């Protein structure tokens, strides 16, 4: 699995850009991609620093948990239903 580059490297790259280096020049100097420099700069502008976000983990359970009352009511109504018998989210009008 990939690993985020260090905050120290990100800060040094952004400092080089702030001193006038182009994204491509800073990327070549520090051995990263120009796209990474652009992303880090945008991250620093929007969030105030270039800290990496969390990697991996669960990203969908919040959407599923939001539908818990509906799912539980369907299970109470027909506890022996199979997956094929369950209505699709489109049929129930659920917005994902």
C-alpha cells in the first residue's frame, strides 16, 4: 500500500515554489511529480497546511448507517427475505 510523503518534504517543496520555482522545477529538484506539487499547493491554500489526509479505512459505512432505519424496517417486515427479493435503492427512492 502506498504511503504519504512526509510533511517535511511537502513544506520544503512549497517553500521552493514560494521562492519563485515553478512547479516542474521544484518537482524535479525534490524528486516528486509536478502534479503532487500542485495538489500540495492547493491543499495548503485551502486548509492552511499541506498535511496528508488519512489513508485507507472505511469510507462507506456513514452512508449505510444513514439508511439504518429503512434497512431495519425492511428486515422487520420480511425477516426471511433474500437479497434478490429486496428492492433496489432506486425503487425505494434512496439518494446516494
